C-alpha cells in the first residue's frame, strides 16, 4: 500500500502493532487529530482492510508489513516510511507480546528470548531509523509503550514483567541521550486495557479501560511531551504502593494469584 509521495499534508505518526487493540485505537485517535498514518503490522491484510473501512486512501495512510522481532524487518519498514512519507512527528513502539513462563521448563526460556526480541530489541529497532532524522530536524517524539507490570515482578509473569521494566530503563536512557535535541522520549505504562491480549487473563483487572479511552489519554500525554505516565493514574498509585511493600508481605499476597497463560495454553500479542 506504500508507494508514491503523499499529497495530503499534516503531521505523521508511525505506529507498530497497529492491527488491533491499543495500536489500532491509537491510529484512530491520531487520525481524528489530522495525522497521516504509517501503520506497521505482521497481519497487513487486516490493517489494510481496517484502513479502507475508515475511508483512508494511500495519501492518508500507508501500511508496512514487518515483524518487530526481526531487526532487519522493522528497520526496513522504518526506512520505507522515510522514503514514502517523510520523517514522522511521532513514533510509537507499541508492538508487544505477553506470555507466561516457568523457568524450570526449557521451552519457556525460548519464550523469554522471543518476548525480549519483540518487546525490547524490537522497540529499539523501531526507533532506530528515525533518531538521526528527528535529531537533524530538531523535533519529534519517540514513544515506548511499557506496562504497569514493569514496577514489580509477578509470579508466572517473569518474561513480561522483566521486558517491560527494561522498556522503562531503556527509554530513560534514551531520553538522557536525546536531551537538548528537541526530540522527546515518552514512556507510557498502561494499566489494564480491554484488548484481545488482556481478555485472556485469569485474574481481576482493576481500573480496566477501553482501548479508546487509553488512546485518548495517551494522545494527550504525548502531545504534552510527558516523559513518563501510568494510565490510568489510579494504577500508578497502586503500583507505587506495591513497590513499597516489604518483599515477604508482597510475596505472600501474590502467592495464590492466577498466573499468565504459558505458550500452548494461549498466546497473545498486543
């Protein structure tokens, strides 16, 4: 779907994992604000069908097929966006996977490697094609989608919690590197958002948001240049309180909590 130089003016947003859930809701929210769209997904047919259903033509919306876990694949998608649509104003590294793991199971070590390849290396590779161009222009925003799960490790969630903690630390490092360049680094930590990923959870999800509500709040945070925000804020308060609990008490409280589905039980992408 990507080809000629766009004839529609307006700012540009590049979003990974845009075929469903948070990514699709973010695409819709930015489109309503007048942005041109560069949407990345493995399932390009679904993405193109959605774009056509919204009435977006190729000048308004371009779709790029890529697997963020494959560095060359996502870098190529970024380079194609630069060539076809120009330098984005906002880049949102949203693609992510969430799978439970048991360290005693050898196959789950591969699950952890795949989780980090998608959620961490894939995030950095998503940003890579745009850093130099945004810095040269002196403006832009690089947005990393983390999770409130970054704040404390939960039993059975080792790969996911660790990967999201790494998103927070990586974005913090990148923010320091780009300080004074005009390029903002925004870290967003969703709490529970109603998506195909979270519908598989076997535990209660307090302060659950619709994807559309999350996207609206995320849009505002990105526009404000916020460096770090938990959405909704109530989950941020809960997470900080949990962080303050003594380890022995925390471990006892979460000992019987249902664990995230492991590979083979169910598998989900954001």
